């Protein structure tokens, strides 16, 4: 009988040989797999954290990242880096040039009253003359327009009339429409309609004229 066999026991309970019976549980395969995955994930998190710390110390934080395909705004204009020319100076130089417009003294305007308000054409004509326009005929509107202009007014001229002349007159009264007829002269008819109240103030008209002659440059993109 082996020394491993308890006293009084034998037969099938007899222990033979020199090896002890295996008493531990058999390891489960899913647990091993989960343990391996957990270790890999932990290593990945540690590595990612290390990379973030490196970026912080290098000054390459998330705020320096830009959207895919986006370009940084240049601090100087192309080709101006060597000369040290700032963007503001280059933008001012490339602004829209002033538009050549006829002066009020080069525009002859005939003032016609298509409303029932007496003396309206003369009052408007006198004010336009004070503002430097050459005032021609003044009176009631022709039958084709008399009492038939519901809007503010109509500017009527030849197809070949300088468009700048219409624009300059437009600064004196907003809301006018433009039409052409068969005349061959350069004069323009101003036909006052029922919606007319008064001319723009001289101050507002001068500001509009200055803006028309010197258009504001396009806004610079902010970075």
C-alpha cells in the first residue's frame, strides 16, 4: 500500500505512484482571451497618452489643427515676403479703382410732373439746379405719362445715353425706374410719379455719389 493511501482505505481509493492528483480548475479560454484584450487596450491607452504629452510640450495642441483641405491665412501678400509689404497695404493698392462718372454740370435733365401736385416740377428743378445739374425743360408730363406713374419717378433717355448719368441722377432720388425712347440727344427726362415725396437730402446725395465714384473694397477674410 502506498503511503498516500489513508489507513483503512484501499481498493479503488488506493493511491499509487508518486504524482499527486490534479486539484486546480481547468482555465477557461474566454477568460484568457479577455485578459489578453484588456492588456492590449491598456498598452494602447498608455501610448496615446504619451503622444498627447509630446504634442503639448512641442506646442502642437489641438488648436493648431485645421479642417481637412483648409489653408492658413498668409500674413503677407504673395511675393511680398521679401519686401516686407503687409497685407493691408497690398489690399489697399489692389482695391477697386474709382469709377469715372460725369459731373452734375455735364448732365442736362428735364423735369416733368406726372402728379396732381401743382408746382412740383419747378420746385424739384430749382433744387437740382442748386446741386449743379443743368436743368432744361420744366413742366407737366407728356400725355403718355401724365397721371400714369404710380412709382417715385422715371428716368427717360436715349439708348446711347451714358449709364453713369443715370447713376448720378439716381443718387438724388431713390426708387426711380429707367426707360429709353427714340431721342438721339443726351438729355434725360425726370418724370415725377405719385409716390414721390422729396429729393434725397444734399448730404445723403453727396455720400451716395462719393460711394458710387469710389466703391468700397471687398472685405478681407479674417483668420
